[in-house]
C-alpha cells in the first residue's frame, strides 16, 4: 500500500471500525513503515487530546506554589549572592587592612583623616574663592 492509502485507511478507521482482514493488512503495513507508524501515533495522541472532556490540570495547589516561588525569588537570589561572597570576605578584609597599613606607612602624618584621605580637598572651601572665579579670565590665561 502507498502511504496515502494507509493514511486514508487509518483516518477512516477512527470513525468506522475495520474488519479483521483490514486490521491485519494495516498492521503489516505499519510494521513495514515504522516512520509512518510514528506519525500515525502522534496523530492519534493529538486526536485524543482534542477529544478530552476534562480540562488539563497542573495538579493540586499549583497557583499557591507558583505564587510562593515568585514571592521568594528575591530571598533566594539574596542567599545565593551572600553565599558566593562569603568565600571572599576574609580575603577582602585582609586586603583592606593591608591597604590601610600601606597608606599609613607612606604618609607623613598619622591621623584618622589622613589615613582615610579626608584632609585633601579639591575645591576651595570659602565662598569668596568660588565667587571670585572668572571663567573668561581663566580661559585667556591658559591660552
């Protein structure tokens, strides 16, 4: 039989029962064409799903489980971040202490503002210095 004849016979068999001879011929042909048998099995599965009377279900308490996972996603991510950086916290603390010791060793003053670099200012502290700044004069001097 040709594949088209097999398919027609299969579709007809879904609505009208086959005779024993037709069933035997059909089964023999399916054994001879396994790839076509797979297609017919998928067709049968789709047809059964379309004829289903009960709606598909995700199981009991699906909505509450899903909402619980959505609500706790932030907590899970926070825990993952914390556990990742927990490995490096001792090394990071050692680096900070080493940098502070290096800063103290290279500065001429030993005070808390000098250690933390707070005594250096980049802008004038008085309002007169800011108010007396002339952009045009500064531009002409730098040319």
